[in-house]
């Protein structure tokens, strides 16, 4: 977990010339300063818990692992966008609606206008980026809280999704995408698997279970996991290593201070809104190609789950602080608990109770950390 | 250090001859609709001098410095930088001419590291990959640490949050940053107003150091004592006009204090409170 490019080589010199009143504390301090710390502790906790309680239920067999890692990966995709935007000081509540709308932008043209599937997918990404751009533009121009602006988008997009799907297809679930896509590479790109040979080998050597027909219980690593890891890795590198990342921190930390030293705050924020819309579309595409259909209620409440994952991961609601690694941990906690409750057979209602409690604990913890790390004096 | 990028300028060697005029304004007028914020202000800032701008709230100090730093365009009047007539469209223009403004609270982002703050907007770039420029963090850390040591602040780690620095130290980092990126003229907006006694001393000491290096500094304050401790010249503003510019030898602390308050009221109050104001 190297979310901050701390140069380890420079340490010895600081220890010798550093302030003697602070030097002893610094190691603890540096770890405490990591935004992802709380989420990491949470991950350890849920694994220990379900490792004990759900052991023997198949949760940690190959297909069990696949189920919770897929759920986590889906959330990582949208949480990455949400976390980056939160560090930049804004919210996007339209992520869930965007997922539904983007799915329709893929399915409707393909099924009802017979567009080639590749064109529909490009159209969906283009449309989503345009909507993200609008969200951002309205937010920075009007200086309204993005909470309000994207709350409006939440309703507008959800309404459009339902209205347009009924208008064109007279139903709210548009099926037939799989048939239209055939064996197009985009179908594989969003819903395929990789490493299939490896899993056959693992099954043949009895390392993972085999199905009755001799196939491995897990075909391969689903592309949704690859997307999640890829997007998170790229976002992490951008945030911690690049000038753009520094500008994101600056825009969220104090937009005026950043502007005073020449950071193009508005452009940064608009780009971040476009990125969350992009992430939502990746999520939508993975679902559309997995199920072969788009449904107008897809992505319901995902905006909150994404924000919760980001907050558990250490993002401050006020912006300027947070990490992608933390948000991934947050999403992992989500996936493990959601599926773990299924495996243990506990009533699913407890999942929400747990989530709410987890959110509260995370926010309290983050606030404590922030006070200790930054505002001591 | 051979890989230093063009975004990062070395510390400029200011022209040696002290007293060279850096900024001259004549009859500066600024109206906001019907409100006359500046009614013809003239002042000169020389290199190697701290020019204190004094005045009570509403005297026009903020308008004047925001005009000098490119935030506002003057309604009329001459604005000359380095002997050249200028008209700034934005603070960026002023920065390009070496005029940097350090605002009281808007300087530093407490949640970010010293290095990230120091190089915000002007990050040294190691390499580019498509649209992304990677920050040369080691180089940035080294510079930040050196600059901090020059001011006399020992940092354990330049990656520590600015929030862990004291108010005076933060103010000094903001000033050092402006100087590092080539400022010849520093406009310090109430740099000491939020600070305690010891912290104020830290900032004033640093200001005096910079004066000796030949920078021109406009020091805005309504604390006459702070001004008197570092200033060479004092301009008192009242209701959008200057009440005059004075060399340190020409004027006493008390006289400045009285002028600043518009003469009468404070003198009366001062008597009532037994000379403690």
C-alpha cells in the first residue's frame, strides 16, 4: 500500500536533523496519515470474521471467491470514479442512474436500430462523457453544490432511461444484446474471461473443484475484475504521481488557494465528472454483456454504495484527502460482507444494518485521524 | 539537477542597486459602480525596501493590492512595472512580471504535504506519458527541504502535512514559495494578523531577510508595531486616498497610529484606555 510516493531513501537524513520533539512520533504518525489505514483494518476484520463463521460454506472455494470478488470488482469500478471526484471536492449522485442510462444507450440502438454493437458501445461512452461534462460544467459555472446538480441528474437520467426504453421498445427491459453482439470482441472485452487455460490446469490438478462435466468450477478471471484493477491502478498512479493528481488534491483541498497558484480548477473538476461517468459506463457495459440485456432499474443506489466505499476508504467528504487504494478496500469490504451474508445464510436485511454502521464508524475514524494528523495546532 | 524542467525557475538574483523603482503607480482610481474605492493613489516601491501599507478597514488597502496583483483593473491611472506601463488581465500576468501576492489564509492547503503545497501548479516534471506528466517527487522533496532549511524551519519530512506546521511557519512557506518561483515584488496581505507573538517574530524576521536580498515588499497590516519593526517607508491610506508616504526617520510610531485611525477618535480612546491601544 504505497499510496503516497514517500521517498524512503531520504529518511536517514531527516532523522538526524529533524525536530527532536517530533522524531519519535513520526513512524506512527506516518502510518496514521495514510487515508487507507481504516479500510485496510476493516478488510482484515471482515476476512477474519467470515473466515471463521463462513468456513466450510464454500465462500473461500474457487466459485465462492469468484462471487465476492466479482461483486467487489463491480463496485471498485464506480468507487474509483467517486473517490477521485471526492478528493477533487465534488460528489456525483447520478452514478447509479448513469449506469441504467448507459446500458440503454448500448442496448436500444443495437436491438431496435440494428447498429453494430461496437458503434453502440462507442455511442454510450460518448454520450456518458458528454453528460459528465454537463454535470461538471453546470457545477463549476453556477458554483452550486454538486450534490444538488447531480441529484437533478439522478432523476433526469433515471426518468429518461425508463421513458426512452418504453418509447422505443414498449418495455423496461431490453433483451437480445447477446444475440446481436454475436462473438464480437466487445462482448469479450466486458463479459469475457481470461486465463481459462490456467483454470483448466488447476482443475485437472485438483487445486480447484471440477463441475460434473469435467470443466473447472471457475472458467477464468472475469473481465470485470480486470477492468476494476486496471481503472483503480491508473487512477491511483494519476492521483499520487502526476501533476494532474496534485491539481486534484489542490482543487478539493482549497479551490481558491489552488487557483491563486495557477491550477485550472474548473477543468480538473469537469474532467473528474467525465471520469465518473466513464466508470459508470464501464460498469453498465459489463452488466449488459453479462446478462445480454439492459434494464431501466440497473444501478439503483450504486451512487451511494460508491460514496460509502470511498468514505470507508478514507476520503473526506470535504475533499482534498483520500486514496484510491482505500476506496478499493472499501469496495472489497462491501463485496465480502454482501456475499458472506448469503453464504452464512443470515437474513440479507442485516447487510444494510452492517453498511450503515460501517459508514458511521468509518466517518468517525476518518475525522479522528484528520484531526490528529493535520490540525493539531 | 540537470533534469530541472523549464517550469521551475531558479531563485532570481535581484538587481544589486537598492532603491531601483520596481513598481510605480500614479493617481490610481478604482470605481465599483457608484462606489469609489480608490480616489487617486500614488506610490512607489523600490527594490530592497519594505513598504508598509497602513489603513483601517475600508481604507482601500485590499482594493489597492488586488489592483497591483492583477485581480482588478484600475478605472484610471498609471501602473508602471520596471519602467514599463502595464495592464494586467489576471493574477497570472502579474506573476509573470514577478509580482506575487501571499494572502492571509488562502496560501496553503493544510491537508496536503509541504512538498505538494510548495509546487502546487508548478510541479517539476520527470517524464510524460500521453496526457500525464509525472512529478519528480524526489527532486521536489529536496528543494522543499532546502528552502525550508533556508528559512530556518526544520522539517522531519517534506511529505508531512502543512497542517502540522504552525501559522507563522505556513506563512513563511508561502512566502518562500513565491520567492523560489521568481518573485521580485512580494505583496504580503496581513501576514501577521492571525499569528501569536512568537509566530509573528518568525515572519517579520523572514521579511527582513528578504529585504536584504533586494526584493521589494509591500506589507499590508493594520498593526502599526509590526509595520514599524520591518518597514522602510509607510503609506497611510484613508477613504481611498493616501495621507502621505513617510520614511521611517520622518515619523514616529504614535503619529502613524493616530493617522491610521483618522486622527481624532483613537486619540480620545487612547486616553480613556490609558495608552494601551
